[in-house]
C-alpha cells in the first residue's frame, strides 16, 4: 500500500502528536532500541511474564508513548501475556519525525526485531499483533502482509477507514488522498484471514463505533469477534470495561 498518499503536511500535523519521555523501566521490563534507518532507532519496552506465554506486539495511540504503558502492562501480566510495546518516530526516545510511510515501514522492522528477540531468548508461545487507535495502521499493516508470523490480530478503538475518521474529526474535505486510502484500506482488510478480536467503546467520540462494525463486516477472517464496551469512550475504555476487556484478550490468545 502506498502510504505516501497520506504524507501531506496538513494530515501529518493533524494525526501525529509526538512527545519525549525517558521514564526508566520497571524492574521486570527491558528497554530496546530498534534501528530502522541510519541514525534513527525506535524505542520499545518489553514486559515479560513467561517464555511459554502468548506474546503481543503492541502499537499505541497517537498521543501516547511506551512509558505510559507501565501501569497497563501488569494487567497483561495478570492474564499471563508477554507485552512488547513500540513507539513511533519522534515519540519517547525514538529519533526522527513520523510519517505514515515510515510508520508502516518501521512496523515491519520492529516485527522482525520482536520475532528475533523472542526466538533468541527461548520464547515459544503464540504471537499476536495489537493496535490501539492510530496503532491500528501498524497492526493491520503487519497482519495483512505477514500472516505466517502471527496467530491473530487485536484492534482496540481502531478504524477501518482512516480517511473517513479524519474527516469526522474535521480534516479539510479537499484532500483527495483520503478517499483513495480509504478504499485501499478496505481492500487490505478483506485479505486478512487470521483470527481477529475487535474491542471498541460504545460511546467513542474520537473514532466512532461504526468503524469497529465496518472492520468486522469487511475483514476476511471467519474467526472474528467484536466486543463493545458499554458506556466507554475512546480513552477510558480500559477503566470502564477492564474485566470484559482483559477477559476477551485472555480468551482470544489462549484458545
């Protein structure tokens, strides 16, 4: 997919909100710098539980950084899941500036690093990719191109048509690349055959719940699930529906 269609300065400024963060890791976590280009590395943090446990490669939302997940990681540990969270260029300790093109390209490099790290350290459990909000782009990029490398895809507060979402949020309607990308994105979703879990807040005011239903209706997988968290918005979905949220993930990765 040609992500350069979206590398318009107006769109990039609208979507990406990079910020730095150098919070040290919790005692059980390890930090990683993944080289993606000469002089540029992407910061990641690994929260391990067990070498035999399922492992999730996680791409976060646009206003978040890896270190924000220090409080969330124990919730994954509690259900027995290894969590590997990746930043984007310009976020956390990562170098460079984010674009759609380099975000998608970097996801591929990060996946290879993640797989190599698991293999070299004796991790044998099933592998999943997960994207929250903006992270849906990276997660779907990997699921649609590397199905042999992972067992399933998890989307939380994600989207099916990025162009439609940006218009919903107020991006000028005169940018034709949004329509082109939206159509191409749906075609890519239809090619995904692996198991899929979609989690979305009922009252998400940033990315409407209709994006979750559109993804569910279009994804090519026969093993697909849609969990709607009642009364949840975009950024309180875990707090509002914590038990449902993590039970759905636990069932999905351990079945």
